[in-house]
C-alpha cells in the first residue's frame, strides 16, 4: 500500500489494525562516472515497495535527498545539512505520530544517512515525548540499510570480491540497472581506483577520490545481479520489518 | 534529462551550456475521500518531466512533502513546518549553486507551498549571496504552479464550473487518474460540500471541512480530462521555463 | 484603544468582551529618491489606528521592520530574514494567545511581507496548537494589505493610471504626505523608470532598479490624495476587521 | 534625522560623513495598574529622538517589543524570546553594516533587555566578522539605558526616595506623562507593594508581584518630573553618544 | 556530593530532601601571557566543590567552555556562541528539572558568561513552563560570580589595588596557583598594560589588548593569596546558596 | 599538554609545529545502581590525558555532557539534544580552526555520542568550508571510542564474557574504579538483568531496563582490571592518534 496512491480514509482504516510505516530514504549524489545520481533513492524506493507488497505495510514517500555533503564537490549532488535532515525527520514523524503511527521503519540506501538518522531518532523521541500525544512515549524508529543485509553482503562479496568497494559499488549499480534497464550508463573507468581514505569535507573528498568511486568497479554490475540482490534485500527486510512491528 | 537517472559527468557537461534546473514540488496530504494523498507530488512530477522533455532541461528529484500543516488532522498527511521547508530549499539551492546552477524553476502542485517557497527564495538569495560563489548574486528562483496556468484554469472552469472548488479539485484528481489510471478511487461523496472558510490551523480545518474537500466535486474527473490538463500545463510551463532561463 | 497607551487591567477588561487585536506591520526600506524609508510602517500604522478608532479594537505596537532583503543594497534599509520574522510573529502571537487573544488582524503596508506572514501563520497555528492553551486550536490570523483594498486600488488607478507602478508608488507616497506633511521630499526623478523585472536578490534588484522605484512616478502624489486613500482604506479594513472577528 | 522620515539618498549622503546610528529599544509589557504598556518604548523613543536632534545622528525605528517573558502572565504583554531577539538584532545590524554603519548606540528603556542585548552584540560581532564586509571587524555596539544615567538616577532618588522601586517606577511613569499627557491613568494603588523578590518565570512573577509593580509608587509621578528626567537623560546620553562615535 | 561521582539511586535519594544543584561554569580562553587558559573553569570548579562540601549540595559537571567570542583571536580560546550556550543551558535544565531539581545555582568564573546566562535563564523558564512538568513554574536560577563576592573584591583591592585590572587578574591567577601549584607560569610582562577599552569583536579586542591582559598585573599573584581568596569565596557563596534554596 | 593548564603563547608555539588536538567527550548519565554518573566522561578524560602524555599532543577540555536523551528518565542524567551537540561541536571546532588546528581527535566514552558526533563533523566541514579560513578545507575529525579498541574489547571479553553487557559494563566501571578508587560504590544487583532491547525514548528505556544496566554485571569490575584496560586503551589510541595526524 503506497501512501501516495492511497486516500485518507484508507489510511484511517489501516491505522485501526496497524501502526507501522515504511519510509524509503536515499540520496541524490554522484555515484562515479557511470552510476546514477539517484542510485541510493532508486534502490531504497524499489526495495521498500517490495517489502511493502510482501507485508501489506504502508510505504511513505521516498526521501530523495539525504546527507551527502561530502559529495557536493561533484555537480548534480544535492544534500541536506545534518541539522536540516534532523528537522525533516522530526516533521515527518510528528505528522505521522499525530495520526497514530508509532513504528517507523526507514529503508535506507545511503551509508552517509545513518549517523544523522540515528541522531534524528533520538531528537524526535524527545520532542514527540514532550507533546501530549496518546502514544508519545511509544514511538520507535529503525534504520534498515539494504546494503548491509547479511544476504546482500554475502552475494556482493561472491560476485565482486574486493571490487565491490564502498561507493558507486557494482551491487548498487546492478540494482539500479535492474530497476531502470533503459538507463544503463557506460564510460571508460580507470583501472586504478582510489580507496581507503577516510571521509572528511567535500573538497578533500574530490581530491582523494577524483572520479567519485571509492575502491569499486561498477563495470561488473549486471541487471541480473541487480534482480538477485533486490530479491535478497526484500526477503531479509521483510523479515526484519515483521519482527520490528511485532516487538514490544 | 532526469537528474536521478544521470551521472555527474553528464551534469558537468550540461552545465557547460545551461544553468537551469526544474524542481518539482508537491505535498503529501489528504485530498478528500477519493483523491490520492500524493496528488500534488504526482501532478508536479509528471508535468515537470513533460517540461523537461520539451526543453531538454534537467529535472531534479521531486520534493514529495511540502507545507501542509493545515491538513495534518487527517491521517496520512505529512508536512514540513515552514521553517523546515525554508532550510530544505536553502540546502538544495546551495548544493546546486555551488555546482553552477543559477536558474531554479519550481513546478509546484500545492497552493499551500507558495508562501513558504517565496519566503525561502528570499532567505536563500541572502544566504547564498553571503557565500563566495562566483554566481552568488545571480541566483534566480521562480515558482510555477501548474494549476494557475491560464490555459489550465480556463479548461477547468469549462469542464467543472464552480464544482472545481479549491482542494481535492476534479482537475487535480483527473490529472492523477491520467498518470495512475490503475489507482482511481471511488467512495460516496456527499452532495453538500463545505466551502468558503479561510484556512487556519489543522483542527479548525477538519472541523470546517470534515471530509477534506473544499467546495469540490472530484466525481467529475476523468483520465481524459487529466490528459488534456496535463498537455496544457506542459505547453504553458514549457514556454514559461524557456522565458525564465533566457531572461537576464 | 492603543495597546501601548493602555494598562494591563484595561486589557484584562477588554478581553472579557473581545478577542481581536490589530497589528500594524510595515517595513524599513528604500522607497525611491523621494519616498520615505518608513513609508510602509507609516501607512500601516496610520490606517491601523484609524481602524482601531472605528472598531474600538486594540491596536498593538507597529512592527516597523519586515522582510525587505531585496532592498538591502540601498542604504537605510533594514530587513529581517524570513526565518527571523517567522519567529517574531510566533513570539508575538504566543504572548497574546496566552492572554486570551485569538483573532489577529495584521494591517500590512508591504507586499514583501505577505509570503513570510502567511508562512508564519501556518507555523504559529502548529506551535500554539502544541501548547496547552484553552483556545490553542482557535487562533486565527489574517493579513490585510491596505494597498490591495479594492477601493484603494480603484482610486490609485484613477489618479495615477500605470504611473502607479509597484514600488515607491504615488499612492503610498501620498499617504505618507498626508500623515507627515512636514516631511515631503523632492528630488529630480528620471522620466525613465525601470519596470517589469521579477524580484530576486538585493544586488540584482539594485542593478535592475537603480533608483529604487519600480515603474512608479511618485511626483504625482499629493497630501490630498493621501487623505482620500487613507479614508478608503480605513473604511474598507474596518468592514473587513468586523467580519473577521465575527466569523466562526 | 529620523530614519523613517528620510530617503535612501539622504542616508547615503549621511554615511559619507558619519558611521553612527541610534536605535531605540523598549518593551511592550505591563507597568502596574496605572503605567502604560508601552512605557519602555515610549521613553526610549522620546529620548532617542532628543539625542538625535542634539547630535544630528540618524535615529532608527523603535524596537517596540523586547525581552519581557517574565511579564507575560499579565495581559497585554508581548515578548520576544531571547533567542529571537538575538536574531532580530543580528538582522538589523547586518543590514545596516552592509550599508556602512559601524557604530550602533541602543537607547534602552527596559532593564530586561540588557542581558539579551549584550549576548546579541557578541553573537553579531562574530557573525558579521564572518561575512566579507569592508568594516566587518569594526562594528561596535553600546547599550545606553536612560534610567541608569547618573543624573537621572540622582533626580529620581531626590524626587521619590525608595518609592522609586524597580518596575513601574514613578520616574518612567512621569516620563510617559510628559510625552503623552492625554494618557495619564489613575487607579487605586495599594499602599503595600511587593518588593525584593528575584525575577524568575512569568507565573512566579505574577504570584510574587500581584499588581505588577515592584516596590514602586507611580502615584508620585507628574508630567513636570517627566520633563526634568527627559532633559537630563537627553543631555547625558548626548554626551555618551558623541564619545562613543568619536572613540577608536 | 559530586554528581559525576554519584549513582542514580543516590541522586534519587537526594531529591527526596533537596531540590538544589550547583553548576560550575567557566571558560576556555586566553588569560594573558602567564594565566592558564582554563582559569575561569578551574576557579569555578574549585569553589563550587568547596561550596558543595559545605552545604552537602550536589555539584554538577563543570561547563568548561562558555561565551568567550571576544578572546578567539588568541590561540587556545574556545567559545560557544551565545545562541548555542542558551541551548546548552536549556538542555541541562530540562534534563534536571524532569528529575525534580528546581533550584539551579551557577557558580561562574567568567564575566563574559553573565549576560548570556541571564538570557538563557529567561528562555528556559519559558520553555520549561511550556512542558507539563509538575514543578515547571517553580524553576529558579541564580548566577553567582565568585569574583564579585564582596569579601573577594575587598581582599583583591587590598592586595593589588588598581593592578587587579579586569582580565587575567592577579586574583584569578592566584586562585589557579593555589589549585594547580605545579602549573605556575612565568613570562616577561610589559609594565605597560592596556586598559579601559570597551569590548567589541575578537579582532578589535586583540588590537586593543595585544597580550591579552586588561589592565592587570598577574605577577603579583601568589598561591597563598589564592588560598585566601578561595576561602572567602567559598564562605560567601555557601551563605548565598543556602539563602537561595531556602527562599520561596 | 593540557589546554586548560597552558597559556596562549604556549599554544601559539605548539601550533608552529603541530595541528592536532585531542578532545575527550563523555556523558553525564546513569550507569546502573553502582556505576558513576560521570563514568563516560571520567574514562574519556583519563585516557585522553594518557594519550596526550604519550604523544605530546594538546588535550582540550572534557565535554562532560553528551547525547544521553534515552537515559533521562533516571535522575542525575543530563543530556544535550543532538541538534545542540552539533552546534557545540561546530563552535569548538570553529574557534580552534581559526587558531590553526586542523586535526581533531575525539576520544569518546559513550556509544550514544557517536551518531551525533559524525553528523556534527559533516555539518562542521561544510560550515567551516564556507568561512574564509586558510585551512578551511583541510579540517579532519575522528571519533575514537576507547571501548571499541580491539585490545580493550578482547580483554573485556576475557575478563567478563557475556556479562560485559552493553551499558554500565564491568569494563567501564573498572576503569572508573582505577581512576577514582575512593568512589567505588556497592549496591545489591539483581541476578536478572534486562538485555537485548533496542534503544528508543527515555520512558521506554526505563521500562525495559528498570535498574539502568543493559545486560551487564558491574560487580565483576576491579580497579586492577581498570588499570589494565586503561593501559591498553592508551596504547592503542596513541597509535591511532599518531597515524591520524600523520595522514594526508
């Protein structure tokens, strides 16, 4: 059940029996010479919808822009500041908690979002706890990264070994190829690819990672891999979601 | 050219010849008993992509959640506070201005966004002007509401007369029916529909407009109307966009 | 009844029978070579006091500085950022709502304030709704621009035709001449006056509108016109105020 | 020279020879059973204009609403939060510093503003220092309280002894009587008046000071006293202003 | 009883009989060529612990970094902006008020903190009053500067006369020598020492006070003086604390 | 070299040869029936000073209060909101970066700080990059948790197995016993200890973890263990710090 394709009476009916919602969150950021700028949002949204179908849960609108400040020296990247993203999460959850939602399951496509999301959850528990909502003290949030699912991680290792890298990875590129086969990009990729540098500011990042990749070889990606990774992610996150909403 | 389906070198190439970007902005809010919660984002996104195709302009990710605080007494609505939305716009534009974009054309699907967007533009000109960007003083933003296009307005009046109303209108419902024909909803609509009350807070809004509609009869909507409205909006906003980016 | 010339027991007594307050809001900004920097505040304050006399309503202190960022490249202009003005409005209304006021009628002298005021109203309904005030959900705000009163607009057109322009207009200058006849300024005005450019940032504004006027010829203003405009505005806004406080 | 009655070319001319501006700041707050709610703004504005005349300095618009949170349990009081007032001051000074003003002389009518003003000055030096203004590191602010002028203080002691008190004092009431002789209020004042309690929150304040006075007997005030106090304040602050703008 | 060396059940027991807490606040800022950067925090912490012992009150963790923006042109200085410090104080007090503390006694070592602390108290009374805490309207804060204790001031005058100055004073240096005798620093001090300039921004401050001292001769300090000053401060603030917690 | 026991000329000299600083950050929060409320700050500070001695690096003042909102239902806990902590970190680093520091090594004692610290680093790179500091794009931050050092983790497992738990652990308690042997607390600990629940809001946390421990048995702690853990942490973090400051 996709929130944007539902009506408010349908949501009202849903809330009589459920309290959970799936919120996909991605990023709009460079993904190397061949990766799509929307990669993280595309993956999160596709998987979230798969999980939504499997669980009959409501899937909210995709948060397309996340915390990608370190990629902003590459054109096309859009980022919120962490402090802005915290407010955004707080506003989403306040709206939804007022309606009766209490279990917020974020399916996340971008490692750079994790820290800020966790900070936002803490801030939001506190803020919503200060309002006088009937369930104000029962709000629960979880961030579920599709790319750290153990089944996904295992397959990525099998398929790509250490050419998986950590940004603009073949596994995320494969998943976007599966979702948007008409948007597969090619470009000459240097054999040498920077890796191993910690992430600091945007200028420093581009200096260290001049083409945007971090140790990855996205040339290895295929749409078929993407399908396999998608299926594994949906299965594993479906289990996770069901456990999450069932837990006390 | 959709930003999320592009790579950063493609954006870099684009920026050598262009400085404009189209940013769709909608809302996630109740649209009466039969209107989709995502109506405003669906309409803005579809039309923005149409304009993008017609103009070869980059179309950024859709801002799915806008300023809809007055709808938050209906479940399923998600809203940013105006102060949050101002920060979001500022962050988007700062990221994009650093890359070289200077012309920001917001295709908007929700009346409730307009005031905050305008406030955000003023704040952003000031903030970006305070950075040391080469084009910091040349940033220009425009909000283009598809539903106030004169051609759209004229057709809506012809088709629906004063049953168009001002929220959950047959014209916006028609447009979503054209885009998502598989998601056409039906529900009994009372003949009597509230209208004419000014908009204040969320509780007051629901008290005055108990089923969420404002003077509208969305039963009149058809996908065919939607196609007509879509075509008119794309044509008119294409002209507007081209004038906007050409102007000094 | 002017708030600043009243005592708290007088306000306490007033609140037993009334819930409305008039808040004049202007701006401190350039108004061309001959217009007063305080024009917008002067007009709003004078008219607000006229409406206050006619309605026996309390008139609060004038907000002299509004949202005029686009005029800040001209010396003498003072502006709040929209985000600051939102907080200011929120603080005013929180103080007054705690005391029992629920109807806030802003008599506004500056077009540039409108968007931010509307954003501020939305933010404030939400914030005050989150407090535990007895009337927290009944707060209502209205922005009433004296210069868009239909009677005012009609007279301005009659008197000045398209030399009215849209900033540093003869009608607002006339009104200040009526209020401050001892401060009528003269300076040579070029026949040519810029007009028609959209408003973006401050540097861009001064580049496009080098003497600060937007298509106007303030030389046409007279104190007598000012009196006429004043009278019309007071009459029309008196009616508006009375309807506003009476409405549910 | 009153800023609101000047034009921008007049300010531009002024700035070629001067760098100082006088900014009156008051408060909108209860002043006991007979004191005007606008007392602090009225006094600050009147004296600031006197000093402006004596020094030919520009006098900016009066900040009518200050930091009066502790008075908000009395109806009619309007207060900014300290964090809001800091932003307001910052916005005023940023606008004016961009135009070339560097010496900001606040004539203050309210003790409760002092701490926040000083905090705001520190914050503003830092913020403006971070912009690239030519004079960014030369900004100087001073808060000048008319009621702590030694000449004023001495006369108040002579006239009222310890019936001066510390809020709704006869000296400030006298000054408003001099400025607005038509608005002299009377009401029975209890002989007993609370005094000596420290100031905490608004509810606590009203509990401790039930009629709003702090140890004062405003019945002693006369317009003639007000004239004397006004003259002394203008003289002393004129000297202070001239020293301030002359100093390195 | 030091909070950081206590357990939560010990605090729970304490709160059954007490409602007060002592919070030391200092600064991390230059103190001239020989004064320790931690001087203000060291003094506040030592004295706070002395008062804590004498009164059996809980002493919270030292706020080591305060409002020292004007010292930031000297390396080693760390400062919060006033707006940040207001949030910090608000967060501390919200946490502690939720647990039942209502009397907050700040023992302060830095003049530059005073204004911001007072602003923070006002803001916090308002914010906590808006929560639904049982004692939300009873929160009371006091700032107690050890260096303005009358007994301390008197001794400093006797010992140092006008060589006490107003920053990097011999009395504060003496107190740090008493607390950290192994960290007594020496350096050639010029006989001439700047004094008398008002404090504005950081660059201006260093220009006026090139070695960081303000009219002081810290060479006069001895650990023995420090012990005397410490004893006086502890005695006087012990009395003050006991009065504060006893008062209504 | 402890910053608070240094003078500004000493820091100036240090900065000619070094660019790194160690910043200890802890928390002020419940640590079960026998753990000290200051545990996390005590551990971070002690280890940071050890690393400072081993590396001759400057050690800044300890951030005693961190992000512990989930512990605030236990008395004695003090927490910053994540959004406040982000501002605090930003202010610290802005002050220090202006002086020339570029390498910021946070020795952290509290898992709950990690997410917010990482968010703060991202925000700060962006903010400082926007200033015009010579090294603005070279700022680098690292968070080093003493309790996740591999040597520490290994020893804790050997000593305590799965009785280590994840909050109020015997290893952190042991370390505080080593640092403050005079403050070893005892209290009856139930054999049964809650574990395995995810962390959400404060009320939920106390409901799930009624005595504050998370799966730990702090009775196993001894000061001797504390010494061993301390030595390992200092050694490992000394290596980490030296690598960090040496890296490009």
